[in-house]
């Protein structure tokens, strides 16, 4: 797997430090609340696990599963919800946890989808933000790193269900997905 990586963008240590910083910021911002964290599967699971351990608040965890890539390197633009929430989020502060904010189409869909359930607020926490690819007006309140327009894998992010288990975030060689 490592031979397929062109460049390591963020090491395991850099990721750990930044996730702790995000957790401290969220803890401070919601110090009197009990937010609901909604992880977007599958990519967010590694980030969300580490993020939750860095938050010093009572909170609830939920998951949604969506698909817009399939086994391709670019989004199809069509978002398919494959797993819904089990909890009621009405009048609750919601933080959607995502691995990467790329085109914004998936998160735009989810914000609209969740909004009809009348939460008190909806914010986005993304590990990686790729603003050069944005197609929808979506802005994270919490962002780990701003990244270049490259195909990123590792730390939960995949290509065709591979590379999620890399402990770092790296750029996948184009020859792997071309």
C-alpha cells in the first residue's frame, strides 16, 4: 500500500495533534450543551473515533452512510443515502463529522436532509477541506487541514475500499486510479 503513495501530506503525529485541537475547540464551544455528532460513513470513522476521545463533554454519536463516488476517483454528483439516523435530533445541536469536504455536494445534501428534522443547529467538522473543488456553498465551522486538489487516501479515506487503514494522509499516485 505504501508504495502507492506519492507524498505523505500529514503524518500520524500531525493528525493526532490537530484532532486534539479540534476536540478542545468543540469542547469549549459546546461547554453547556450535549451535542449529537453524526459521522458520515465510511470515511469519517477513524477521524470520528479520535475526535470523540478528544472531546470532554457529554455527547451522543450517530452515523449516516452515503455514497457519491462508488469506485471512482471523482464524485458522480448523485448522493445516495444508504443508512439513516436512529436518534431524534429535533432541538439538538448537531455536528456532522466528515473525512473530507470536496465538492460539497454530499454535505449540502445532508445539511438539507437533516434540517427538516428541526435541529437547534447544524455545523460541519471536517478533517480535510479541499476548497478548490467546491461546487456547493458549504463551509465547515471546524476544519483540520486545507488540502490541494489531489486524490487523498489514508486515515479512513479510501480508493475502491483500499487504503483506509493507513495511519497517515497521503496523495495517491495517479497511476493507481487512472
